[in-house]
């Protein structure tokens, strides 16, 4: 039996048994964040907070949801929306949250690309972050199935059909994923399981890993500057706060995060209360019908850029390019051959590469929403899709030729 | 730690690892099987269609395995095709009514004898051949068996197998 002294406070009592003082130092007061950053560094905590809100609103939606093809549509659109007290609030928060979480993920990703925060020891931060992007995509797709409206059904049909692999005609695999010949009851219940249990578990695990990968290389700063964290931390602890290049995560950095979150949540709740309809496709307010296709099928806005890569090509080529576009971002730390960790503006050709990529993805997003029947837009989509791959092929060459800063 | 002690601990570790791997493989198989379509789903995979009541050039849409099935009795002025289901002297076009591009349901235009897909503008003729737009292949023919004047969908009869062997459908 270890020896325990009598504790004089609850804090001391807990510290003796759980070492909470040490924990607080490691996680908060002596976890050092560089000073030379801007509001874009707050996106991580904004995402964590949005995920928290999605979990809470999801718990309340779960209370009345019925994962059954005969009952699901009414349990959402009738019971939750009209009978449950404030049920509409949880649903609008959940829908708006799912949309905004992708907006912030994209900002977070492109911030990382701009400042080179994915290399020289930070590869795992990038890879675990991309893992989160994929897990969130699967979470969004599985959640989209649950109201069992027309868009749920047909999105489920089209996306699971992708697994037939075009000319490989692997319909057995498609039927295995669905548990039926078409999306039906078995399909709805398994996607329900994925959405409310397995995928959130994976996401939480990946968030912990993502935080863990930050620990040793530390967060990047606006100049990609390398410095001695131990030395900077000593300065801060010695009271030379001005001279030190770092601040503690909590309470100093977190208070900046909270300010950005405040601005973000004004937008968030403005959308929840006044413009929730952007996250609620009207077509999905028709119950699922396997014998009637909606006139124009399109995914939610955050999947449009990769959907547009699928469209302009023949079926097989489209599928292959779509598959590549889904994983190519994982390769970024290895395709960038430059030794420089610096903002794109100081990296020669990479500056243009970054902005062209960003604009290209935005163009793909807009073209993905338009019906493909218009020849002009179809051609713009084709050019943008080809440009996307040209950029990735060019990346190793233009970064290799980059001058060392 | 003595060499002997380490060796004995290693053995326990390896024994545990071996049995865990074995159990893991078994569990993976069980997991795969749990995702398989249920026997009740498989059993419901047959539909019978009575062809005797069909009218010429009028499309009727049946449901088989949750998918729409086109049944179209051809009139005398419509071209015969090796993909036709022949019952007595009547020719029928039978296919899964999902566009082979991305799975939307095409609509039948009786005056032009054509199927038009609203999603991406694909067109098929009355025998299901793709004649315009992005569809990469003809409308698929479901496995069928002719039984008098009824058609059993989901069971592969000799006529279907012949079409399959000839590469007329997948």
C-alpha cells in the first residue's frame, strides 16, 4: 500500500490519487504554443467545439429516431420536427453543424498547405488529419442516409454503386455492402450503426491521435521558424513573457481560441435560426422511392469537387480518377520535395501552385452543382478536373526546383 | 531477468498471440457473414410476371429485388433483336430499368420507341441498346426463365444463359 498524507483540499486529494497537477501542466499550462500565429490557428479548437455540438444534438435526435425503412422518414420529419419539444432545434443544429464542420475542415487543411505545416516532423499531423477528413466524410454520408428521403436513397444507390468498380462489375461486393440488392432495411440499419457508434468512435480516436502528433513537433508558426521550445518556455516561466516566443496553451492561447469561436458561433447560430434551409435539401423531404429517380442528383456541397472529377470522364476512367482524388491529399508531405517550411508566398512557384489548387477546387465545386447538360459548364468542369491532376503531377517537380530559404 | 525466465515469458506471449490470431481470423469471417444479405432477402429475390396481358408498345414496370424492371411488348413495326424475350410469336423487351451510366430510371417515349434518361441525357432504343449520351453499355437483362406465358425473374433459364454466353448482357 502506497503512503498517503491527509489532504487539505479536494484538489490536493485528487492530486494525490490522479496527479492532476502534472496532468494540468502537461496538457495546459506548460503545453507551449508559438506567439507568431493568427486566427487561422484557432480552427482546430473550432472543429473540436463543432464536433462536440454535433455529438450533443445527435444524442437528442437519437432519442426519437427509428432505423426502419417504414418508420425512419416520419420519425424525423413528423415526430422530431413537429412533436418533440425543440426537436427542430437539434435537427437544424445537426444539419448546419455537419455542413459547417466541412467548411472549417477545408479552411484548416488549406491553412496547413499554405504554411507548409505537413513536413519536417509534422507528417503525422497531416496524415492523422486526413484520416479525420475521411472519417468525417463517411460520417456525413452515413448520416445523410438516415432521414430516408429521396436524396438519401438515391445518394446511397449511386455511392454504393461506385464499389462495383465500373467494368469490374463487382455487384456481389455492392450487394454485400448493402445487405440487399438495393438500399433497403439492412442497408439503413447498418449505416445507422456506423453513424451513431462505430464512426464516432473512430473519429474520437483519431482526434486523440491528431492532438498527440502535435506534441513533439509543436504547432507551426507564420514563418515556419524553428526555435528552441525549452529555452522559450524557461523565459516565459521566468516572467519574461514579452521576450519569450511562446505562450501556454491554457489559459493564454485558449482565450484567443475562445474569441475566434465566439465569432464563429455567431455565424453558426445565425444559420441555425435563420438559414437552416441551406443544409436541408428540399428533395429529401420526399420519402425514398426506389421506382422514381429525382431529376437531378447531386451531393452536399462539400463533396461536389470530387463528384465533379467523376463526371466528365468515361465510367472507368472517372472511377479511377475519383479514387485517386480521394487519397491524393494524403501524399502531400511526400510529393512536396522542398526542404522549406514557409508560407507559400515565399516559396516561388509553390505560391502559384497553392492558389491555383484552391481556385480549381472551388471551380470544381460550382461545376459539380450544375446540371451536366450545358456544354459550356461541362467543358469548364473537364478542364478543372484535368488541371487538378496536372497540379499534383507537377508538385514534386516545382518543389524540387525550389531554392532553399 | 535470466535468459530462462525471458524464454518462458516469450512462450506465453507467443501462445497468446497465436490463439488471438486464430480467433481473429474466425471473428473476421463471422463479421463478413453478418454483413451478407439475409436468407429472407435472398428468398424474396424472385418475381413472376404474367406476359399474356401485355399490350403492344405500352411499357409496364415491375419490381424485382427493389429495382424497376421494364417489360415492353414489341409491335410489328419495331425491330426484332437477339436480346428479345420470345414467347410464342411475341417479342418482349425485358430489362432492368436503371440507366447503365449512374443508375437513374429512364422514361419510355412510345412515339419514338426510345428510352430517355433525364439525369444526363442518355438514350436507349426499344431493345435497350445505348444510342446517345454517356451510358457505356445496353440496359441490363435480369436473369429470367420462361414458364408458359409467365416470366420468372431471378432464375436463370436456358434463354437467359444463351444471351449471357453471347455477351448480350452482363
